[in-house]
């Protein structure tokens, strides 16, 4: 009874469709999951004869699954606020490393950190990217696990430039003094306090002296040591017109063994844009700046659109900890799903092309978010109804074939 094979193939196809729809609905809350759709094709039709016009008389032999297609359109982005979470907006896949050292590829960005501070998937695979040394990312090196452990420390950054925004009282008598102070950092991260003393020597003219505590300088005597001095000349309108005898602020051999001398540029802006004035207001310093930092421990981090992980340290310094790698494929439909939200390349997909987010057609990264499943529940329910009806119809065909077979057997008895 070869006739049974045709409706049986329909039952199997309907069952496969039900399985696909059920799997989609089961993964409606799975981060990064991509909806799958089955495509069917008919089984080869046998030609038994031809009609009077010479056209073939063909009988079909059923249906089979011809392909399983994944819908790689982007799912909705859910802002979790968790620093380790990431979502890809656009094409591409995160690159992870399994326990056996082999790479996997995923759209699910619900990463966490392990006890070593490495970013991992919920199943324990390590997120890979480009490492950073001293805040500089090496995008030509081999991919490595990315570390965001709170035990990370940043090296000190010595100060090189300082800035003072201040006003000197034009109504002050000759001999009047005013002062500013600000911290700077040496190569070991030790803070030094710079003190600037201004003395009015004539109308529209002030001298200044920059000092540091003598205890910070090897072999220095007295309470303070002068490390820079000069003269400030102002116009009748209170604008800085020139500085004379200006020398770079140079702090000699430091007592803590840091790199010496510590040379600083500034502190009153540029000739085109000075930051100190002389008006009939009280002498006051409104702001100071320095570009140095003490050493510090990692406090927080955030992932930038290009995948750079920027860490903010207790010292206030922000440096790159690494950069997330993104993989792309010539044919995403050729990827094989291996479970745990992972994909593996096949001959059909081509090899992974790994690079930076936002380049060569790769999407950008949204930090503190995850990509949700792109399953549409209304569409799946519609497919579920169709599959159920198809199964029932093919079951009815088998019942009919069985009745015909029983009638045939009865004729022979």
C-alpha cells in the first residue's frame, strides 16, 4: 500500500512545523534568539504515461522539509542598566570561547563577570576582544578574554599642564598679595600642592611665584621652594597683555623617587585666550585644572558604541580596558545553531570575519542592554493553527486509505 507514504509524509511535515513553532514560542523570552521558519517542497512526482497531447501524467509522492531559515532581523533592545550587558544594533555576532578553547558566535549579550573579573556568558563561555595595555587597545593582536574585575588598578599619570582661572583686584594697593593653590601628581601618583602667590608691584602689574613644600624635594631647605616665577601685565581694561620672565614650572628631584624633574606648562592659558584678569572685583580663584592622576582601582565601566570598554577608576581617571570583537559572515543563513544561543560557521556560511563594531558593515554595540527574541507571537499562533489543520487533514487521508484497503481485502475473501 504505497499510497500510505504520501499522507505519512504530510504528517511528518506537519509535525516538523509544529516542532518549529513550539520551539519559537518556547524561546520567546530567550535573549538574542532568532525566529526559525520551515520551508517545504514536494517529493519527486513519478511519470506513468502521457495524455493525448503528449503531456506527462504525474502523481506526487508527498512533501519534505527543504530548508530551515532563521530570521536574523534585530530584536527589540531591552535597557537593563547592567554594565556587563551588551546588545548588537545591526549585523554581527559576539565572539566567545568555550571550555575547549574553540570560538562560538552569539547575539545574546546577557554577559556577567566571573570570579576572575572576565566577562562570560551565562553558560560560562568567555567573551573575546582586543586587549588594552596602559589604556591603549591593540586591535592587531590575538583575541583575548576581556577583564573588567574590580581589582584592576590604573598607573599614575604625571601632570604636564595646569590651569588657573582667577581675577586679581585692580583696586588693591601696591604690595597687596593674593594666592591660588592646586594639586599636581608625579609619576608615582603622589600629590604635590602648588601654591601661587601674586604680589602687586605697580598699576596693572603683578609678579607671581610658584612654590611647593620643601619636604617634597630632595635636599631642599626651608618651608617652601620656589619652582617658577614671572610678571603679569594687564591693560587698562583688565586683560592680560603679556607675561615677562615666564619660565616653565619645574620641580627638581622629588623625595619619593618619582621621575624628576616634573615640568609643568601653564598656568594662565594662552596669549590668545588668557585665564587670568585684573578687574575691580575681589581677588579670587574660580577654577583650577590639572591633567594628572593618582593611581586608582576600578570603580565602574561602560561599553561604548565601538565596543571599547572604558573603566573609571577611583582616582577619576578613565582609560580603555579593552575592545569587544564582532564577527560577520558572508551568509548568516548558513550558520548552524548549536544551543546555548550559539552558532557555528559551516561551508555555507563561510568563515568568520572578525573586526570592530561599526566597521565593514558590522553593527554598533549598545552597552547596558540586551537584544530580545524576535519571535512574533501572533505570527506563530497563525502558523500553529495551519500546522494543526494540516496534521488533521493528512490523518484523515490515512484513515480513508485504510478504509479503501480494508474494502479491497474484503473483496478477496
